[in-house]
C-alpha cells in the first residue's frame, strides 16, 4: 500500500519534471515569461485523450500530443513577438484562458465540464503499462529523455542563442540572428514537451476535465522553475522532487483534504517568498528573475 | 562604399532624420557628431533597420539594403556595436566572442577568435572570466572584438567612449585607428567631438536631423560649430 503511494508520487514527480524542464527552456533560458504553459499541457492531454479514445495507438497519440502543442507554441509567437516581460506574461496568460474556455465550451469535442473518462492506459508495441509500477518506469524513461534532450539543446550553439536573446535581444539581432524565429523554436520545443507531459497525465489519471488545466496548475510548475533557479536543469530536478514531496506529510498529520489543498498553496508561497528574499537566484540559478 | 540618400527616419510618428545624405568611401573613418537629440544614433539605427524609415535609401556596395532585416545585414558585411557596451554579462569573454560568430562555420570562427586575441591580448588572458568582471574600457573593447568576429567591411560604433576614463578612451581610439588600418571602414558616433574628429578622415556634424557641416579635421575651427553646440546665433 505504502509502496503504491510512493510510486504514485514518483509518477507525479516525473510528469512535473517534464513540465518544469520545458518551462525552464522558455522562461529560464530564453527569458520569455510564458504563463501559457498549462495551455500546452491541456492541448497535449486533450489531443492524446481524444485520439486514444478513438482507437489510435498510444505512441502515435503521444507524439501527436507533442506536435500539436508545438504548432500552437509556434503560432503563439506571432502575436507576442514584440512583447517583453510582464506584457508577454499577460498575453500568454490570456492564451491559457482561451484554451481553458475552449475545453470548457466546445462540448461536442471535449464534453466540456463532464470531461473525458476512460482514457486507456498506454500500450506500446503490445506492452501495456497498466500497473502503476510499469507506468512509473515509462514516466522515468520519458522524463530522462526530456532531461537529456533539453540539456543537449541548452549546451549547444543553438541553445546559446536562446540565452543571448534572454540577455539582450537587440544584440542577438545585430549579431545576425533571426530572433523571431528563435523565439518560435524556444516556445515550440517547450510546448512539445508540455504536450507529451499532458499525454502522460491523461493516460495515467485516465480522466481529464477542464479544471485540471487552470492557472492554479501552472503555479507549482512556475514555482519549481524559480525555486530551482532560472536556466538550471539540475536545480529544476531538485526543486521538482522537493516541491512535490514537501506538502505530502500534511496527509499524515490528519488534516482534512479541504485544508490540505490551500495548505499546499501556502507552503509554495512561503518557499517562494523565502527563496526570493534569501536566495534570489534559486538553488542553482544563473540569472535573477527580472 | 556606403551611400545614404535623402534619408527620413524616426520612431513611429516622430521624425528624427529630415533628409540626411552621407557618403562613406572605402577604408575611411567617418565621425558623426552633434548635440544631443540631433539624430546621430538614429542614423546608425536606420542603417541597421532598428527604427522606422519613411523615405530615402541606403546603398551598400551598389546594393540597396534599406529594406533588409536587422539579422540579414551582418551577411552583407556590416557590424554594429550598440550604445552602452551591450555584452553578455553572464557569459565568459570567450563565449561572448563566439556569440559574435553565429553566422560562421567552426573553423573560420576559431581563426577569427585568434585574430581578435591578437588585436586585444587582454581578452586572451581573461578568456575564461565572466564579462561582467572586466573594466568598463575592457567591456567596450570586448563588444568591438565581438563585432570584428564577423569580418565586417564596415563597422558602426555608437558612442564607444561612453563612461570611459580618459586613459581607456585614448586606448580605445587608438584601437579604432588600428582596426581601420587593416581595411575596415568605420562610422563612429561620438559625444567626444574633439577626439573623434582627430581620428576621423571626415566628419559630419548633425543639427536637428540634418547635416549642418561636413569636412576634414579643419572642421573643429569652423565658427559655426560653436553655434550648433551652444545655440548662439
């Protein structure tokens, strides 16, 4: 029983890790304060859920979830290209509200607030990941691949351009880089991984509804990115583990579940405040939040 | 080499340049001076398509570059060092130089880094230090070094002496002359009128978005210069 519980927690850590790493790419490395990340997560989850419910194999649905989210990532750059900082944050936040409104109101596709139940467990080449342990292994593999790919990107010349845009977009432009295209790549790649995280989430919980993808779901992910430290993948990993596990002991103290939810938010807020006061760059961050 | 014909440019609806003509010949240093707000920096920005151009044209080596995007200009052989030492502070000196070589292949990049190290030996010594730890003068030379990574034929410098001590300013002007001797044409925008006129082959003096005077070093003795700067008339 207790083992099952820990397996569940580690699956959550895996999914959060994919989300936080991909957000790190756009926020930490490219300096795009992207609050639309949860929308990409939702697009991925709905794409994968609708496809698998209609009999499409998991692997194809999984990749489609990433690719469709990525397309939205590219598109989002077009109207927001000239926005910076808070303004970009507001515009991307608006995007996540639009996606939320669509999932809620496009009932013929998403069944609105009723949600999509009975999403099949993943099955790849005849292997079905129905037990939680096997799902954990799948999640760890995918999170590992995500970590590896994002690490390779950020260490390459290509990734250095992202950091150049974060530090000074004008200079990156005068040094001969099409920063509009590069921002598109950054948001696109970031959205791709958010999309596959959505696919994993949908097939793990087997039920999704619009309330799984509100701005409240973005807060823990953004906290992880800031607390772990901007532009640090190691920090993101450490912060994901800490922030997912930290509120858990509350369950054993005997608080009712109606209190645990708000307590989680309070704990996140407190850690965020303490980090910003005493360690503004986060655990391993390279740059400060501006 | 570079010809600017009847250029009108500005920001949104505010017209800053009201018909500017400039002609840069091969291997020249051109100084652009004038009081604040005359439009010196705007000329460089309009060459690099960083402001709105209403009319007029910019010709570089017989090619009209007026409509080229900022990131395309570098392929034409023009490099721009923006005002205020815009280096990447969180990166090392070497990484900063590599940033200047996005468009080159690896081997050319290595060769160019060597060339830049030769011109600025202190950059080689400090190649693994973070750029933020350099002094102001060194940061400015790093920004110039980064622009040189692209082998430009024309280098645009926007107030390189900003915030430098007299000593590092002198060093910087000497370096600019050295770079020019190797065959790079330079347009330098400066507040420091005297020193820039002295290193320049020709000087354009701007007043209220128009060229008020142009000429060689004798321009400093021109009586009108005082009027332009101090508004006596």
